[in-house]
C-alpha cells in the first residue's frame, strides 16, 4: 500500500502521467480536425496515427528510429541548456552548421582513412555546433545578452552562411543541393538497414542512446551537473556558493550546441538520398527539439522517449495520406501536445491533488 | 464587557496541514488584545481569515454579536475591520494624502476632489497625534511615518477594529514607544486593537489581554497585567525558555577580519551606500553591526563576502588581502556566510536537503571523486548535520528544501556554514522570522563558535539580539559607522539614538 503511494507521488511517475495526458488531449484535438476535414475516415485515420510506426512492421519501426535520432539530439540540446536555466532556441542553427561541416568533411576530406572518415566528420559536426552554441553563451555570460535573442539570430546567420558556403564549395547546381558524400563518410549501417528494411538506417540511434546516457550521467552524477542545475535553479544561490556561473553558462551552451550539431551530422551522414538543400528555411529539427525537450520535461531519459514518440506519430502522419488527409495534421497534433505539455505543471498538480484526495478519503473511511 | 469580534471554533486547512485547529478568539471593545505565538503558530492565518483573505473550513465569525461571512478584504472593510500589514502596502510614488484616500477617492464629475479628504485626514492626524505631512511622497518618508500613514488609512475608512501585524519589527525604539502611545490613545477612544507579536516586552507594555496560539491550536487567553513574561513564553513555546544567554567572559584574541576604508557605491544612484567603513573582528568575539534596515549593512556584507563589487578599500582575512578574491576563494580561506535572504542566496530551494548541505563543499575530495559525486558520503554528511543540529523535515535528508519550514531551512544554512569550521562567521539576521526556540538555538551556536576562538560578525536589526549576543557593537547609519560600543555600558535607548542618527561617537576619519 505504502509503496504504491510512493510510486504515484514520485516525480518521474507524475511527469510521465502528465505527458500521457498531454498526448491524449493532443490526439483528441487531432480527431476533431480529422472529423472536420473528412468525417468518413476520421477514426481509421486516428488509429493509423496512433499505430504510427507499427503499421508497416519492421520498416515502420526502422523509420521511427531513423527519424527520432536527430530529434532526440536536438531535444537533448534544448533540454540540457534548460536545466542550466537557459532557453536554447538556437538548436536549429547549431544543427545546420553541424550538418554542413559533417557533409563538407564527408565530401572533401577523402584523404582520411576510410575507417575514421565518418567519425572525423561527426566530430566536425560536434565542433561546429559547439561553436554556434558558444556565441550566445559568451554573449550571455559576459554582456548579459538574452540567449533567446542571440540564438535566434545565430539561427539566421547559420542558415544563410551555410547556404552560401554550400554554393561556394560543395554545390550540385543541377539539383540545388549538396554533392553526395564519400562512401567512407556514411555512418556504418551495422546491418540495421537490412534488419528493418530501411535504406537510411544506421547506428545513429545507438549513438543517440549513448549520448542520452552520457548526458544523464553528467547531469545527475557529477559535480559539474550539480553546478549546472544549481545555476539553472537559482543563479543567486549559485553565486553565493562560489559557483562560476559565467563559465557554466558558456559550457552549457557549448554542450547544447555540440549535441544539436551532432544531430545534424547524424542525419546528413546517412547517405542514400539525404542531401542538404539550399533553402531559406530554418531546420525544423531544431524546433522539433524544443517540442521533444518540453514533452520529455528536459529529462534525458524522458527526451529519448519523447523523441521516439514524436517520430512515431510523424510516421503515422505520413500514413494517413492513404485516407487523403494531409500530413500537416500531425504538426497540429504535436503543437497541441506541446501546448498541453506547457500546462504539464498544471496536470501534475491535478494528479497530485487527485491522488491525495483519494488518500484522504481512504483515511476518512478508516 | 461586550465582544466586538468573536471567532468561534475556526479550523483552516492547507492540504493535509491544519494551520488552525478549532481556534476560538474573542476581542472586547476598547482593548488592545495581543495575539502571541511562534512563527507558524497560525497568528497570520487567523487574521487572514478575519480579514477575508482565507476562508475557514469550519467555524463562525461574529462581529458585534452578528454572524457574518467575510469573503474578501472589502467585506472586512465594510465591517470596519482594518489591518496594517507587516510589509506596508503603499504606493511609493504617491503622496501621503493620495495613499490614504486610495480606493475611497472623493470625486466630483469624475475629477478628484481632495479638499474634504484633506481636512478629514488632518483632523484625524491631529486628534491621534499622528504627525504626518500630507504632501510628502511615500518614498521619501521614514518607515515609522509610513506606518502612521497605514494607521491613518484605517482611521480614514472609519475602521474601529484594527489589526496590527508585527508592527514593531521595522521600527527604532523611539518609534516603538510612539506607536505604543498611539495604540493606547486609539483604544481610549473606543477602538479595539489586535496586536500580533512575539515580543513579550511590547505585549507586556501595551496589551490588556493576550491570546496564545501554538501549532495552530488555541492555548488560552490571559490578563497581561497579572501574568509574567515567563508564563506567557511558556504558553507560547510549550516549555520553559531561558531568556538569559549563558556567556562566559573571553578576552578577544588576534584580528581575523579587517575591513579598511571600505566604500561601495549603489548600482542605481551612484550614492556611497557604504562610506569609508573600517573595523576589525577578532578571535573569540561576536562583533555586531547594528542599524536600522537600509543603512548599508547588507551592502557591507555583500562587499565582505564578495557578492557585490566594492569601490575602494581593503578586506583582510587572517593577514591575507582578499579584496579581489572570488567568492569561492574567500569561502575556502575560512569565511562562512549566513546570508540575509535565505531563499535568494542561502539555499537552492528545489534541491533536497543533502544537496543543500554540501552547497559550499561539494567540490572537496570527501564528496567527489574525479568529478563524480560520492552520494553515500553526501547522504551520511547530511544525516550527521540533521542529527547534530536537530533539523526537522518530512523526508529527512531527501526532503526538498522548499517544503521545509523557515526555521528548519535556516538551520540547514547555519549547520552547513558552521560545520565548515570557519575562521569567521558572517551572519546576517540569522534569526529573522524564527521562533523563540530556534532563535535560542542559533544564538547558542554562534556563542559556541566564539567560545571556540572563532570570530563572528553578526548583522542584526533586532535590538534584543544585538544587546544579548554581542561582545562589541558598531552602529551603521547612512553607510557610515557612527559608534563603537560595549553592550554592557549602554542602554537600548542610547543605542536607538545612535541607530537613528541623532548621536555619534566615532568620526569618519578615525579608525573604528
């Protein structure tokens, strides 16, 4: 009896329940939209969405894992910065700059031994992302420039600079995109492509999971994580405790940028058919990262599952085209989920109150 | 005598917690009725129920014999109940006159018509001897006058049941005396006053009867004239309290902390908030910085501990110049700091007790190994502090500090800061908002530090604390040190004069 209460009251469980509630509300809203646009197929379509990646057996699941990988990393990027009290809205720019450097190395640095080519390309992506995150970090730490503004600006600088550099260096004018990367720069598939029947599938998802674990350890087991979270929870008390907040702000943004950059590298080093397009659009993966981080409550493990879930219903979104619905409905559903996720605290308190009322009623009965 | 206020069997719950448990409270016409209790005893909650800020789950309120329902402060006002809050609720860029009529403005064709209001206010002011300047801005007048403005506000709306929530906390002794006179005058005119306090001297002086609350329960009502302070405090705390701190005589030793010609500028006004301050704190000595709030004490401490940059001067700790050292380096060099604002600086409220217990020491080898926290060691250390300092909380070392009571939060800070074995303890208002028991405990701990040959720099606004605990007092007024006193040789009244700036014994040029 007592154990059950502890379970209900524990932080993780109530976070989980509030996320589930947010998802339920989002799906309900999606159903309304489906009903409005074409009521005939609304229910089968909703079921397709919920089934998501499970519709096409292993192929669908492979697709989910492949799509989830960059989102998990941008989600970690946003979530990690958030734990330090920073809102990294610049995951998009960090993602793009990481992707560009990875692709550039993948195309040009063919002098590298094939066995380490893709690793160097990924490291390049990490460095580029880190650099892109460092700029707002330094501005925030030294001049107290709001990191939201600075990182939004870095998004635009990132996208236009990368477009320019692509055109100057690794451009395929016929297709308005980057040249194909060398075979040795493609991330090893580890047989996953055959196992799931998805061409692009590679070990990226494992890299993402390893990074999730590393970030979890940094945040929860190290003095560095203790300092970062302290800065996030109470900048004044951290200062009082002699924690170097400026250093931590910069480091936190560097790590956040590195994570997003790695996400960019992982996506664009998957080979077959994945090219960087020269478009004036901010990488949506960066903003998906915000959704993932919010849904995962900035907890690394939560972000892992949130990334998988969002990829899952996105795959479902592609599948509802069968019923002549547009895939954008999924974006609406995700948006509603995020809105509700923002109310997560409210849901959390609601659950807390409900469980407590139950407990009190039981006590009164006794 | 008739009861103007009757609160019968009031119960108020916040979740699981019973803030008030079947409390009955009756106030007669024309009396000062003190409401006594420790922090968290439910005094403020009871008054909030009376004032309509909270609704009680059970019980009834009778005003002048009629059962009433008070849903919000407007209802309370309509019943002629007024309240002076602990923290005044005044608009700083309004004049005194504007502040008093706020909410009850007299208008003509939509335009303000203040003449009548001004006359009424001046009449009231003269009648009760509340010296105010109706055209002064709130921001420019003293705290004492702000309080008189609050009182006038109640009188202006014809309130005859007046609640004073810890009104003396922010006043100098002279202002307190004046307030007592005003209160006596008010009751002689037939008003009834509820006086919330935990200062027994003041209750003894001004109150007719006294009701005591303890942990949300009603303990009893006594006639103040026939009850001793000791008896009242026993009712309040539930056990005997030692008013006199045991302190053995110690000859102060070498200088630990020396502050030389410290000057600090305010961020906003470029005014010298700390002006050429010099003093020495020695081993085995509790040096107290006394003064009315806002005379530069907070900034002085920020300068010493490194939280705020200084303009000029020197800070020397055990012969080492730490003027330019970081907060961390000062801390390692042996400076402990019990900060003024425990929520802002002292604790990370969303961290648990263990994490807060190592806030200043988590980087030491005993708590980490290659950057990995030794969770076992941290837990053991927190358990040790909990046992040693009697820190009480719901889930022991796993309690989130935000959920703990103020007194226990303060104990966490004091435990952490004293257990580091510091050379000097800089403690700013370490007992603010704490009840008698916790205050007594923290005073004992500070004295123990002194007895162990450490230096203690105590900044306090509480005169009793200043007089009882310290070995030497320096008084700050408008950023300067105006007196260097021995507590055994002066009276509270004299100290008050120094604090109010009407007397000084130290020239700025001379080293204090």
